[in-house]
């Protein structure tokens, strides 16, 4: 199987798997227990927190472990409503569902005003509009993702952070897709909250974290015990945490080399498609090597050849990709991201190819050959 669906999830790295399995055997105490097994578990968690904070360029106490990206986005957004008491939220219509659906619920329940920024046909978010809106003197929370999970566009997080800081807005960025790829240190950014999900970078599913800038108010959104310094209740997923630590350490160590390889795969795919496959275009900025992430390419297939079963057909040929769309009960609802790029038109057939460092140029060639075959049917 050629696995080109790494933006959905990655395979657990074998070294990470080793660390997780070992910890399941050896570190089984409850971190809240006071006996030695409990204390050992607690120390393991705090060691992981320190290592993750060091890599992310923040203080250990700014890291709060969660069950992944969705919980983190929800907790950060509901904290803005319930605790920071913001009047207004500004976001974009091409956020991941973890942000989008949460904000739509807030809008529906009239818990705050929600403003959706304009997005152009290449997925650029209108930052001038954000700047203008922030000049109105309202207590505002801004949520804009760092890397779009469907089209790979990278947001200028430094610029947006600076604008938010200047206008005293709270800034959250869903950084789930950028972590392990992009270089930044949180202490150098004007961002108040970010979130991460380990299964996007070789860790296991069901574990992630929130970064909460020191000094910004946060209260837990899940109630129960006083774990995570009372920021998030529930017995810690210690095996997930230690695996996430290892996965982040490995990706940090290999980052330069992996990015070089991913860019090679991406530029090879872009040039092969441009040279060999007629009528295929690129969605968002995914053919711009500087403005989109190295791991994601999203393509639009020729209208006449549009085929809803394409993911299935690729699967039959041994390639896992994903459609730039969400399907439910046989109805193709279409991707909310692609729909926003081309409003009032039939969005046609779009697919996302997403790489990891284990993918090869030969696999890209096989994909292009099969794409040509399927389109010529
Ligand atoms: C940008 C983004 N945010 C949030 C999530 C949700 O993360 P999780 O699967 O850990 O809940 C994902 C996963 O698809 C994502 O790509």
C-alpha cells in the first residue's frame, strides 16, 4: 500500500511504539497516587512536559495535555466564552471542523458574535479585514489555523499575532498540521493559545496538548479531578504522552532532512502533474512551495472526468489518498474548504495527497501513472 494520507493521520513511528509498549509494562501507576509507582508515573509526565516545552520554545507550565486536537480547540474556544468573556470571535470559514463547528454552535446559541473573514480563491485569508475589525474597540478572540489541513496554506502567524497583540485581541492558532514541519519558538510569537495532536507526527491517537501563554486566564472545560494543575480533569494518558514526547523529539531531530525530502517529493509531484497530466489544477496555494506546507498537495481534476469514486479507485490500485470532501451516508456534501474557494460553482472532483518522510519518488511516479490511467478511462 502506498500511504499518501498523512494529513489524516500518520503511522506510529516504530521507536515511539517501543517507548509506548515499554511504558505500558512498566509505568502503570496512577500519576495522582502518592506511592512510588504513582510518583514514577508523575515524574514521567513532567519529564515529557519539559521536553515538549523545550522543543516548542515555551515554559513547561504552559503545556496542558489533552486527548488531541479536537478537545484542545473546544477547550480553548469555550474558555474564551466562559472565562475570558469575549464579546466577539473572528475566524475563517476554512478552519478545521474542530474550530468551525464549535464556532457555529456558539453563533447558533448566541454566546458571542462570530465574524467569518473573507477568503479568496486561493485560500488567502483577508488579513486587512481582520486589522480593520480589530480597530473597533471590542473584546475579541481570534482563531485562525496555522496550516490548512486540506490545501496546506500556511498563515503568516507572526503577522497575525502582531496585529492581535497591537489591538489587544486574544489569538488562538490551530497548529495541528504545522507542528513537526515548521520552525518557530512560541516565546517569540504573539500567540496566546495553540494546539497539537500527536497522531499527525508519528505519535498515537488520542493525545495532544494545549499551549496556553503564561498569564492568560484559562479554566478547565472538563470537570472532575485536579489533574494538569486543575486545567484538565481525567487520569492522564501517560503512554500517549510519553509517545508524543518521543515523536516530537524524533521529528525535531530529523526536521531539516525530512523537510528537504518532503519538498523534493512535492516538487516532483507538481512538475510531473504539470508536464504529464492534462487539465489538472492545484487548489489553494498547494503548488507554491513557500506558502504551503511541504506535506500537502490538493488537486482539482478535469470536470469532464470528475469521478466521485476516485478515492475508492485509488484504493483498489493500492494507494491511500483522501478526497477534499466529506461524504456522509452516500451523499457527497463536498469540502467546506474547496466550496469557499469557488463559491457558486460545482466544485467538481478534488483530491488531497499528503506525504510523510518515508514516502519515495517512486511512489509519486506510481501515483502519477495511476492518475493518468484513471483519467483516461
Ligand atoms: C487542523 C486540525 N485541527 C484539529 C484536528 C483534530 O485533531 P484530533 O484528530 O487529534 O482530534 C485535525 C485532525 O484532523 C486537524 O487537521
